């Protein structure tokens, strides 16, 4: 009897313990949540770039999805928005049935079910496909309320913004079509400017880009550009070795001079770059453009630039190096053919400055004083003028812009010049390839292995086990 009671008590006690454990687990699951992403590259987790952007958005973000109630995309949309909501709690998602709310469909200009509208600070953008690059890109564009025009100088053999129909895949390998598209994805307005047709740089120009002209501009054009810089215009100047600039007045205004030759990358054989003229930048001096920037960048045929510190100081410029070569590199002034070695008589030893940034305070308007406190003298309102010069334009060409971190550096340059500092170094990488492609022999190996070899092995193993048991 005692034994039965003891067993009953043990069973009852075990039941109570199991109940307590289940209740505690239930409470923990309600109060605490643990998630882990074990996918390759963390595809189900927002990248650091997206998280950085979300932390810079103080106001709420609203997503409105236009879906029919029986749509299968509802769960996928909810999953995507939840990823952003885990980082920024004041994100809301609303589902709208297009058949029951045609007024809202018209107000949001919805073309087809499945579109998602993201709103921030009264501005909105429509997304047809949800992905991290699409959502984060839309949030980047909505962050900036102003319109920024990036104007590329044309008419002197500069890099073309239009894709060439004669090239394979519809893009010129020497043009800037892909880089222009990347700028537009960031919410920037991109347009070309021929000063012969329109002899004036538009007043709404945020950044003027001079991308390696192969012909000298007319004297009048050079004066227009120089006056633009003197008046406080932002400039991105990209040039290549041995190219005529015709912009000596602009260089004098900036306090710089271009060196003839190309920077040599001494470790090209060890890294297999194929040419000592392709310089790989791995370390960057302190500069707001490259803050938190860790990607390697490649510069084919890059020249160095020399800064006149006294002239820049007199003009009010604050200069910072942007790109510098290593101490083992040098500026080669001879031919690229044959064995390239350092000649102390003609070559310039490293480290070399192949890119730099300039910044100074300029008055917004000469006849518009800023508000002053009582008793204080009125001070003119000022803003920061920004200029960047790089001794290479090939690194942003269609053939090189997607290599390593070239595109990210180019985007950082333009965004910094346009005073969009909060958007620097926010670029969402593409998801790793999730498809498996096998050559023909590997496909046959898999087919034969699964349909013939594996069944034979399993059958042989079964027969062997059966024979051994019969012998016992």
C-alpha cells in the first residue's frame, strides 16, 4: 500500500513539476523573445547600413499595403516590415482592400494590387517589390526633403551619362550610365550641361561634376566654371593622367596642381591585379567622406595632386587628404611598357595624395544678413562650400563602378558634396546567390548517384543484414 502511495505521490509530483515548467515557459515566451538568423550572410536580418539609417529617422514611418484579403503576399509583407519594426518601433503597417477603398487607391495612385506605399514626414513613395535595398533606398530618398541636382559637364569628351546601344548589355563601358542610375536611386536629380548651348550653371545645382574632359573647354566656359567655384559652388573634379584640363584658373582658385604621371601599385604581382597602374586603396586618411568606410577601392591610371597650403589658407580652404598611396608607391613619369622601376631623378616617391577634399564657409547672400540677437551685430548667413578632386575618372566608369567599393565611394563623394552627411556609408549589399548552378558532369553525377548508386548501396546493405540474421 505504501508502495502504491509512493508511486502516486511521485506521479503527482512529476505532473506538478511538468505543469510548472510549461507555465514558466509560456510566461517566458510571452515576456521575452529570442530570435536567431542562421541563413548565409544573415539574409533574414537587416544589414548594419539599414539599421544605421533607421536610427537616424526620428519621426514615425507608415507602410500601406494595397492587397485583397485572400492575397498570399500578406504574410511576406508583414515579415519584411517586422524586420524594420524590430529596429524602429514607431513603424506602422496598414492593409487596404482595393475593392473596398477606391478613394484611397486613387489618392495613392495605385496601379495594381500588391503595391506598398511608404510615408515619412508627409512624403511618400510607392514600392512594387519588397526587398531590403528597395525599402532602405526609399527611406533614404524620403529622408531628404530638398531636391539636389547633380550636373555633369558635357561637350568636351566627358563621360557619357547615357547607355550606348552599340555596347553589349546596353551600357557603355567607359560611360557613367550605371553611376548616374545609382545617384538617381539615392534620390538625386542627374542631368547634363553643355555650356555652349546654355552658358550658365543653373542656380539649383547642388554639385557640378567635371568627369575627365578630353578636350579643353573654351575660355568663356572655363571662366563660367571658375566664377561658379568662386561664388561658392560645390564641385567634383575627376581627371586622368596626361589629359589637358584647360581649367588652370579653377586649379588656382582651389590651390592645387595636377602631377603628370601615374601612381604605381608595387604589390600588383602578389595580388594578381595584372598591372602596376591599377592602384588599390585599402587605408583612408581621416575624412568625413570615408568615415566608417572599409572597402577596398581600385583606381586604374590615377595621377597625384599637389596642394598649395599657403594659397588654400589665404582663400579660406580647409584641406583634407581623401586618398593616399603607400610609402612604397611612386609617381611614374615614364612609359607603362617594360619593367617599371623607381627612378629618383624623374619619379616622385610616395606617399602620394591622389584625392583630396576642400571646404570653406561662404556667405549665402551678400545682401541678406542673418537674424541677430539684441545687442549683437548682424552677421551674414554662411554655408559650407565643398569641393573634391580625384586624379582618376575610370574608377566610376561602367566597367569599374561595381568593382570592390568604387560605387560606394563615388556615392559618398556626391552625397557629402550635396551636404547629405546623414546618408553617408549607407549602402545595402545585394543578397548572396541562393541558386545552385552545376556543370553538366556534376548534374549527371547527382542523377546517377541518387537513382542508381544510392539505391544499390541501400539494397546491398539490406541484403547483408538479412543474410547475417539468417546465419544466427
